[in-house]
């Protein structure tokens, strides 16, 4: 019996995203089960793990276009790319370029001179009359008597009045400045502090609005004790916004996610424990202009985390999280480091009002308990929730569940559902979803024709690692929707029985391992089934196959893998992939 309640976690390597996208296939790629192109379509192996069937057209990279970049960029990443790839052409989508328009300042127009009509009007020439001459003489006499220079006393009075006006105006300006300063100092305690960022800033260029996030709103060493109380946590960096080479949570890319609203403010902090291989904790907090924008950003981040379309990362388990803000979820992501080593990331995502938080706790090999990471985020949420306008729960509840919906084909395996395989880290690519072909025989022991089994719908898809070369390593997934859960379980039992007695029917076949598996899907759907390892002997050698058949409600999910040339999954990984296919199937109707 396989226990799906895994608690593994790993450090920040998920934080480095490859920079080069894989080249598109140079030739048509055959289905995962068709390794030789045998025109007879039978199940006889060639000794190298080849199966029969016809080839399909070129495959396209399996990717989630709403993806974000991996976490701590202190390690070199493989050259394979995890950028979003165009479905149509298989070409990496160029990130949007940001343009800054600078408009020269417009000078104010010069004020026109004042025009006095009386001073510019030319009067008609006329001869002065006797009465006019007398009037002019009277005016001349008046000017002589009244137009005299101002006295000293009068000048002093006018000067004192002018000085008084200037003093009054100065006092008014000083009062206004002092009032504005007092008002600024009385704002919320969540205003950014001068030391909140490593470069003295708390708001990155391009971010807008009143600052909500500060040092007080970020994961502190005291709060990180909830992650691991034996560690002496210290803050290593705090910076405004994501940078090209800065730290980022597992499964997220460095470029803005497609469709993500423009953040008002963003802060990223990394903390480090003590010891030889200390754990790391990353907290990314992003504030938006409204709860609606934050809700949209949370949905995009959830899909990105659920797809995890970054080469070298594998979603080992999912968790349902409640009691932290308005929404929350968790996943354990394994990151392959080098040829054999792994890091475990325990990632919790939540939204509280208009703020979205991600906490990624990382350590080698084994994941930190999801409940511990959720508790640390709960303490952060308690500090920030009121100012963010969100729910202030800080007592999280964590249960095992499927990862958040992700991938380019809902209902089928996502990129992050498949572990990295082979001597190096290579990206997975996938074919389009099509009906299964009658030539598909699997391991040769299933004894089922997927094109004629009674079902309401039937679909097939292949996943391949192109760099496996002549090995053509890949996986097949077939999903059948039967009339009800009873019919689905009946078909699973039929295939299981055929596999169990295959050795007696085919002398060349052998069942080397079998295991019952179970899990919980979306809407608490029960998932149960069976996995097996099959070998087929021939004059050319022995071929190995992995088979999984699982029922989830009315759906039957069949997975098939042909290990070859050093490309394979472990038994535990294969059991997880088999039930993951069923978990994905329960996420769509």
C-alpha cells in the first residue's frame, strides 16, 4: 500500500530557471509505446524496450504558459529551458518589453502685454477752444500744487507695512509644512522602514500606490522558528520586487506571469538557518490595488505552481490549506541537483485581502512538514491582514489533496507531474490529446483494446524526453470515461487480473512487482488502483515496462512507461505518477 501523505521538502534550487528553450523535434516523434515503428503493430519487444504502433506528428513542449522562475539562483542550472513555449511553433515566447515614454516638459506661454485703450487711441486733431485752454491751464496749476515728493514719515509707514505682509506669509507657509509633516508621521505602522530593503528602498521602480509592505510585514527570524525551531534563523536579503538574478519560489519564473495584474508593491526576503547544510526560507509578498486584483493574481500563481513547468522540478504531493487569509494551498516540490541529489521545497501560497504571499522552505532530500510552513505564514498573515483588508486567521489546517490545477491540458498530467529522468535534467514534451490507436498493446499483458472498450469518451497522450535520442524514452496516458464508477472499477479489475496471470499465458512475460495505490482527488473523490512492473524476454534481450491502472469515479486512467538506457522512474515515483493521473482527471468534469 502506498501512502500518499508524503511530507518531503527541499531547498532553493527550484529557484533557478534554465535560459534556453529546447529545440523543436527535427522529425516526427512516435508515441511513447512505439519505439521501433514495427508495421505489424504487435507487442513483441525487440529487446530494447520497443513496442509497436504508428508514429505521430511532431510533439510540442509541455508547458504552462501562465508560469512564473525557480528559487535561489546561487546554483548553476541546466541549459534546458523552462520558458513558456508557443503551442503553434514550439518557439519560446518572448517576454513583454517595458517601454518608458518620456515627454518633454511644455513651457508655459508668455503672458501678453497689457493694452490700455486710452493710451493707444489717436485722438482727432482739433483747435483748442477758449474753454478748453482754460481747462488745461487749471490742470497745470493743480499738478504744480499737488505732485510733490513723498515725505520720510510716509515712506517709513509703507516699508513697515510691506515687511509685515512678508512675515505673515512666511508664518502661514511654515504652519502648512509643519502640518503636512505631522500628518505623514501619524500614518500606519506598516509604512516602509528605511532599512526594509538591502538598497535602502522598499518599493521598486514601476510599483505604484501607497506602500503597504514593510519589514514588519515580512517573515521574521522569530516567525521562522515555526518552520524549524532548532535553527538560528537570520535574514540574508530583503529587496523590493523580483530581479533577474534574485531569489524566487520553486516553479515560478522570473518574468511577470501572463495576465497577472500590475503589483502596487512587492518585497522578497530570504532567511537562512545554521549548520553545514542549513535550510532556507523565502517569503515573497505582493500588494495589489484591490482585493479583486489580488484574487486574479492568486489564481494565476496557483496555476503556475500546479503546472510547475520548469525542467528539473517535480510536484511530489499536494495539500489543502485553510485558516490562513482568504485562500491558501500547498505543494511539496522536489528539485533534482546534479545527477543524484535532491532538494525538497515546501511551498505555501495564500491571499489575504489585497496581498498575495508565497513562503518556500527548502532543505536537502526531505521536505519540511507542510503544517510547519503554513504555521509560519499564519503568523505573517496575522500581522498584515488588517491593513490588507483580508481575513486574519493564523491557525492553519493542512490535509493531503491534489496539487492545484495546472498544465496545458486540464485533466491530463502536467509537466511538473513527471519526475526528471536520465543522466541529466531534460524537459518533457507532449503530443496533442487524440483518441487511442488500436495498435497500442502496452506491455502485452493488459489484453485490452482501448478503442473498443465501452466508454463515453476516450483520450490518449504521449510524453517524451527528446534528448533521450535513440532510446525514445517516454510515457503514455489513456483516459476512459465509463458510464459510472462501477463500470470503471470493473475495467480496472479486469486489467489487473490479466496482468496477474500473464506469466501463465505468455512464457516470455514476468510480473516483477505489483502494488496497490490510492489517493484523494478533487472534491474528495476516492482514487484506487494498481501498479506493476512487467518484463518481456526475447532473443534480443529483456524489455522492462511499468504499468498503472487506476479508477476515479467513472474514469479509468492508464499509464505506461518503457524504461530504457538509464531513463527510468523509481518505484515510488511511478506509484505517485499513476495516482497523479487520476487526481488530474478528477479536476475536470
